[in-house]
C-alpha cells in the first residue's frame, strides 16, 4: 500500500444534475457533492441561474461543483459570485495559472488514454508530472480521453496508472454500480485519498438520474471501503 489513508472514506460526487428531484435523490442517497455542468456544448448543460437554483437545494456539507471547459475569466467570476460555496472543476485546456486565477478551490481533470496503444510512441501520459504541474488543485480527476471533452461514459485501464501518486485523486469515466468497487480497490492504494465521480452510470437518459442507481452506486462504494479496510488490516497483521 502507498500513502493512502486506510480509514478515509471514499467521497462521492454525482455529476450532470439538471432536475430538482435528482438533486434531492442524490442527497438522499448519500452524495458528498453534485456536479453542475456549465459547458454549453454538453447535453447536461445548465445555465448559471439554473445551477444556482439547484445549488440552493443542497443541505450543509454537500458541495456544489461547477464544471467548466475553457470558459472565460468573466464567466467563471460570475458563477463564483452567484454560487459562492461552489468548488470549481476544469475539464478543458486550462493552464495551472488559469485554474488558480479565480482564487477558489478547484479540481483539475486529467484525460487518461483509453489504452496505451492509442498514444504516440514515447508520449505516454505522465500523471505524475500532471499532478505536479497542478499541485494547487484539491484533487486530480481521472477521466477517459475521448473525442471532445468529458469521458463519454468510457473507462480507461486502471491498472496502467502509476503505483504511487502523491495527490488526492478522483476516479471518473464510465463508473457504474457494477464496476465502482473494482475501480476503488485498484486505484485507492495508488494515491493519498480517493473520491469517485459518476454521471452516465446512474442515468435513465442524459441528464435524468435514477434514484435506484444512485443508491446502488453509493452502496457499492461503501462496500468497497469496507473491503479495502479489511485488506489493510490483513496486511498489517501479516
């Protein structure tokens, strides 16, 4: 095991919320954060006013996360002013300086190749350097590299990640209630702490969530935490 904290709970973000009922259901299921997509070209895009209305439904200690893709500084500042408690998440080509510019806590998405064979020779994605470049981020979010922005509901090969990453990571990209346990067990030993981010894996259709799937997802994460802690105890006693 690496620097992972064995008793740290895996935090859960449910992203791409558009409906009041889905926000309420995500909170009831046990989500720690909800994602509101501010990227106009996304099928799950919400306007700033809509995002603010959804964020206002959240109880204490459930965090709204605003997802941006190459947004202007003016747009980001307006969103921060309207939803002052929000965490920012950057999914485009933003530089470290641009991510830090708003002066707000942020998560930086890293686009992980679906398969090493898709990378040009000698240009394997360097997560360790990426985490160092964006060391001001609260966490690095790992998403699949597909055409456009966002993971497209695809999973990448978790086993290809470096064995030890000195950063808080958020596992994303194609997670479902059926595979999140395996994802947590593979990735959590490789980082400081781990969170998970799900969108399409708990949907009925784009932007419409299933309350049942959200509950199943949270239960699977909790089962993974229990299993991981048991593994840690077994290793310590060996």
